[in-house]
C-alpha cells in the first residue's frame, strides 16, 4: 500500500480541509505531517461548519485513525480547546487520534517570542499567525526543543529550564509580557494531552502500510510558504512540500503514491510578502467578497489576485504533483473574463520559470479567457459543465501539464465533482 499526499500549491487556504474530508472514506488513516495551529482548515457538511487547527481533517468520517506526526508542532492549550469542542459536538476522538511523541511542543514563551521577534522586525515583519511556530521550529533545529514525549518524564524540570532560557531572550529584547493566564491554560493542556495515545508514529504508519492499510497525508500551509522553496523570508518555518510528509511521518520516499496538488481558481495570500498577481482594484475586492476571503481563525483579510501559473508550475515541480484539484471556481461564476498569469516580465525580459527573487520588478503576463457566466454551485457532474468552463480546465491542464481530477464548486462536502480521468 502507498501513501497519498494532499498539499497546497499556493500561499495556503486552498481548501485542503474540505478535500481531505471528502477523500477520507477512501483511506484507513489520515495524518498531518507539518505545521501546527497556524493552520485553519474549514469543513462544511450537514449545515455545520468546523475549523480545524491541529487535528487532521479525517476526524469526521467514520472511525478512521488520525495521526499527528512528528513534524507537527503542537500547542497543548489550543489542542485542548479544539479537541474538547469536537467532543462536545458529538465527535469523540480520544480513541482515534494518535499523537507522535516526537512532535514538538509550542510553549507559552514561544508564542511570546513570536510576537517579540515580529515587533523587533518592525516594517519588515512577516505577519505571522502569532502562534509561536517560528520559535518552536527554531528550538527544534537548534536542539533545544521539548517534545510531546517529554511530558511523560521529569516534565516540570525540563519546562522550567526552557522557560528560563526564553525569558532571558525576552529580557534582552526588552519585551514586556504577561504569561500567567496563557501558562495556566497551557499546563492544563499538558495534563489533557496525557489522556491521548502518545505513539511512535513512524512505527505506526510503517506498520499500518505493511498490514495493507492506506494513508492520506494532509499538508498545511502551501508550497509558496515552504521554508526552502517559498517566498523566503516571508514563509512559514516548516517544509510544506511533499518531502515534508517523509520527514514529518518517518516514511521512505518510495512509499509516496499520488500527490494531490490543490489550488484555487485565483490566488490569495495572508500576511506580508511578495505576490506578483495581487489585485488592488475592484476585481480584487470582488473576489475577496464573493470568496469570503478572510482568515479561517484570525479573520484577517486575505490579499487576492489572479491565478499564477508560473508559481503553480514551480509548485507542481517541487512536489511531484500527479493530480490537481481546482477549488472555488464558483467564485468566478459571474465574471465576463477570467485572467491567468502565464509568464513574468522581469527587467524587460519575459520568463516562464519561477525566479530566485520575486520581491520587485516582476510584472505578470496575462492570458484572458472568456468567463462561463453560469452558476455552477449546484452541479453534481462534469457533464453539466458549460463549454467555456471545460475550455478553461483544458487551458489549465495544458499550461500545468497535469490533469485536474476534482473540481470544487462550493464549500460543502457535497459540492465536489470528480472528473472521469485516469
Ligand atoms: P485550507 O486551510 O486549505 O483548509 O482552507 P481554508 O479553510 O483556510 O479556506 C478555504 C475556504 O474556502 C473555507 O472557508 C472553505 O469553506 C471555502 N471553500 C472550500 N472550497 C470551496 C469552493 O469550492 N467554493 C467556495 N466558494 N468556497 C470553498
Ligand atoms: P493553512 O493550513 C495561510 C502564513 C502567515 C504568515 C506566514 C508565517 O490554513 O493553509 P507562521 O505563523 O506560520 O510563522 O506565519 O505564513 N500562514 C498561512 N497562510 N494559510 C495557512 O495555513 C497559514 N499558516 C501560516 O500568514 O504570512
Ligand atoms: Mg486555512
């Protein structure tokens, strides 16, 4: 059995949560491999809406095992709030959710350090989610981190040492903070975490594969936020690409099967950083309003622009994407013309590859396609697609040299259309 990976190809918020939920019935296990509560994955079904932060999006479909892998960073306080809300809404998860002992813990002081570093950067700030992601991964890589497994032995001692080290840094930054309340919640979260199956997830996933089980890995963020290949330094602190599923779960690369790359029919970005196809005009505002492009958790306004095929070709390349999933085309249902960026103009020269630096002087070159001017939100089969929409799909497939397997025409689980392709 192989492992399939579903991941974002843009700057996050492509609709990963929705599609993981839709695909879950085909798998035995769903696993998160990187990121943490910086993610906000929205699912809608039976008139209910859920936003998941740390818990995999396979939690609503039957009794599937859901795994939080070693590559994830976990905030026990936020995790407790999320898990308790799910349990309360009739979705018990203690028996089905397994958490890697090697996943790193986000400490209260990591969150404070995140804010302090952002404040120190001033105008150059990244616009992080403020969840302590960067400082936690920094401690992991500099070999100072605390892991979930640490809560099982001498935890108080280890926590006190880490906190003292962080407080020293905060003093050096002259950063004022109040830790009492968040620390109290965090310590309650640590106790809560002890009730879960804390596992060696690398043994578990490989054992499951050996036993013939199938696994769907759920990416968080998106390829353009990858710490190596994204728009550095305006990125997150983990490898969001397919290779992250190997390091974040302990899987050999030869275990990876399909790589589902998910993208919106346009493009959005939250936080600071370059965005070549960003629209500052009425069209951008229309896309934001029609697409409800506001952060799933923070409510922050998402920046909106046209689809960027140059960046997408790059994302498909670094991930080895085998199938594409197109989201939110319904947002463009009323448009007369839909644009797609096929190349960049850089210093008067047209290039079709993603360059080292997209900070300045990158002008998108657009192709205009006729809009389909049809409400597609109630469609259930590709046989109903209007001609112009089929032409749009063919154009994207040709440009991206990858088939589009699924088209999503609304936020609900049911608003998902699979195409007849191999
Ligand atoms: P994720 O982080 O990739 O899981 O995506 P988010 O949940 O942050 O953002 C996607 C948003 O678009 C959510 O509000 C979804 O409910 C919504 N959504 C997902 N698919 C579609 C779609 O096909 N059409 C529309 N209109 N909304 C969608
Ligand atoms: P999902 O999984 C969109 C962005 C932040 C910021 C940068 C770094 O829902 O797609 P961080 O807190 O990670 O250090 O912030 O990354 N960012 C996201 N943008 N969707 C996300 O997750 C994101 N997670 C982080 O806005 O620009
Ligand atoms: Mg999101």
